[in-house]
C-alpha cells in the first residue's frame, strides 16, 4: 500500500507531483482543497524516478477512497497520463513551468492524450484551478459542496463589481 506524505482523514483527492520541487506550484491545488474543506493527500510520485510507485499509487487509489487525482509535473511530464492509464478515476493534469521553455514542454506533454485515456489539463501553473475543478467534480455528488462552489463564484462576481465601483470613484 502506498503511504502518502501528508493526508487528512479519509482523503478524497490525491495531489501528486513528479518532484518536491513542484510543490511551489502544486501547493495552490492543496490550498484550494483546504479552502473548501476537502480532505486530501499530498505525495511525490515520479513517472521516471519511481515507476513502481506510480503503478501502485494509480492502481490502489480508487480502493483507498480517492475520487479525483490532481497530478502536476514539469518537463517531460508523463505523470498525469500514466496515472490516467491505470485508474478509472478522473485525473486533472497541471503543467508545471520549469526554467526552460516556460512550461510549454510540460503543457504539450500533458494535453495531447490519445483518445480513450482522458486527462483534464489546466493552464501552465494552474494548480489552483485544478483544485477548484476537483471540488466541482466532487460537488456533482455532494450538493453542499456544489452550493459552496456557487457561493464562491458569486463572491468572485461581487469582487469584480466592487472593483468597478472603485474605478468610478
Ligand atoms: C519532473 O521533473 C518533475 O515533475 C519536475 O517538474 C521536474 C524536475 O524535477 P527535479 O529535478 O527538480 O526533482 O519529473
């Protein structure tokens, strides 16, 4: 059984990344989940350095109660696609920008999945949206969470209108 580095009680979302160096980006996904009170775990799983762990994580996640996996990786970012190939759970991919190529290599590595193995790819560095998308997916079967997401959207709307009002002052 794969042991996560950090986990809250009965995690519903697995936040995984190819290296601890990805945490500077991926912490935004964890924070979004925390903001909505969604129990989750955080784990470094590398497609290239820990391939056996990648397989066990993907194959055991559903049985452990995980419902959505958020996977971030940089460079030759095979992690989200490989996870998606070994689990029926929805996988959200986060292209992590590195020093070279501005994250375009990560994006292209993740986004062009062959038909049959979907990965929902967010923007380069878009880990917060990955967390919010996971919350929306869970909200399909959790009306209270869906209500929270609606309230969050209304709050964003109110913030924009408040800025508009300030512009007019
Ligand atoms: C990828 O290689 C990781 O996801 C990370 O973005 C990148 C560099 O890893 P480190 O060399 O910083 O550990 O697999």
